C-alpha cells in the first residue's frame, strides 16, 4: 500500500462559516443556521 499524506483536519477543528444554496428550498443556508443543532 502506498503511503499518502493525510489532508484531514484534526478532530475538534472549528468549521469556517459558509453559505450554500439548499437544493430543496433554494434558500441560502449557513453554518450558523445549524449552530444550535447537535449531532445525534
């Protein structure tokens, strides 16, 4: 197996804010829209 340098960020790294279109509603969503939600 070939050794490959990892480009993964360390666990716990904060995500940068982003703005993307929601493909279902066509509304723009951002990271801050999900800040109050916790993963299961």
